[in-house]
């Protein structure tokens, strides 16, 4: 008797991807309507600063009014809390713009009370133009100064590494703390994630701090604080000090491994993984102080004599910075 053919499993119906809903403003309506008084005053300020208003229009998605303008380049500068320039990136960008012989990518800018223009996303392009001797730069000037605080979302010139992101966030936080005492948790959009604040303070004290090694742990134990921003920063400084204390103990453990002949760029990541109490607790949240206490104790009693070469060889994660 022939074997009965196995019944075919019913196919799972694929969920249809929802079509994006229609939103925003039609192209032929972007420049229609009467700008609010704040935008009219901004246009007048640009002209008074020696610039020129090229167009006043609404952005196509949110309908927010903004101005496309030519700005005197000596009045434009980066926001004071963003990352440092990459000399290599500026050199490459300068050569590319010079070879093309034209500038096509407007910066985003906000006007300050003293007639200066801060750009949260055009630092490298600005430096390239200044290096080429340009007299002006074309920018999209937005009326709302707080747009400059959304620096991580706006900066698309060059991919951020962890150090750059953390330094930008802590510089922004320190700047805002002088102006605004709202709770830290109300700045979630500006700061992106709480661990960047603590890491930023660590990088300020030590530019070569191995933040990438500790970042996965911090993301699980950090939350935005309910204290006013100035007080929250004080608490962050205490956390950064704890992290530096832990790193000193981890560095000592790494030195022991090196003394026994272990050579790998992942030794620090290996030690941190061994002392991480959350290592096998996937998805679980934990308390910052409790986790630091456990990791510090683990680092101080780390026994390099029990470590085998194949264990280090299987290590992944961030290399020692």
C-alpha cells in the first residue's frame, strides 16, 4: 500500500504592508500663505545682518515656516556643544567641493540674539567653505532656536561614533542646564538615551575612555532622571566617577592578563563580560549602583590564573580603545 502523501501545510498569509498615509503640503502650496510675525522678523534680521532672503516657505512635511537664505560666512559658527571637527573629513570635503566647483548642500541654522548663526549640522561643510575662501553660505534658517538642540537627529554629515555622540549630548546638557531647570527626563528627545550623558562626562575627563565596552551595560541600568537638569548632572558626575573607578579595576585585571602573555584587542571587553552580572539576564533592567558594586567587586577579585587562551579567543564586542 502506497504511503499516504503528507498533507500540505497551509501557507501563512503575509501581512500586507500598510500604504503610507498622505500627509504634508503639496509642492505648489509650499510658498503660499502669510508667514507669522516671528518669521517676518527673522527675515528682516537676516537682511540687517548682511544676508539675503532667497525664499520664505513651509517645510513639505510639517508645514513649519523657514527661510532659505544666503548668510555672511563670518557670522556662521557651529553650535557650542557639538562634536569636534574631523580634519580628515574636512580635507576630503574641501577637495570634493573644490573639484565640483559649486556648493549644493545648504546647512541648517538658527539666528541668535546677537545676530550670529548657529549650525547644528554644517560644521564640516562650513569649515570646507571657509578653507576655500567662500564669502557666504546658503542655509535653511529656522525660527525656533530649540531646533539646534536636536543635534543628533540633524547632524547627517558624518556617522557619529559613540564618543562623538556622548560628547555632543553632555555639552548640550551642560549648556541647557544654565537656561532650563526642567527635569532631565523631559529632555529625552534632545539627549536620545541616558547612558550618553554619563559616558559624555567620562569622555570629558578621559578622551580615550573605553566607553564602547561599558555601553551595553549602561543601556540596561540607565534611565532619565526626574531631578531638575542641574541636579541631574551632579548625579551623572557621581555615576561617571563610579564608572572611572570600575575602569581602573578592569585595567588592572587586563594588565594581569597581559603579564601572563595574553595579547588581544578584546581583553577589556573580555574582563567586562566576565564580571557583568546581567550577562545571562536578557532584557532585564537593573539598578545602576547595585550593578556597579557587583562589577567592581568582580573586577577586584578577577583571577587571571583561571583564564584559558581559547576563552579570550572567543571574545567579541568592542576592542580596547
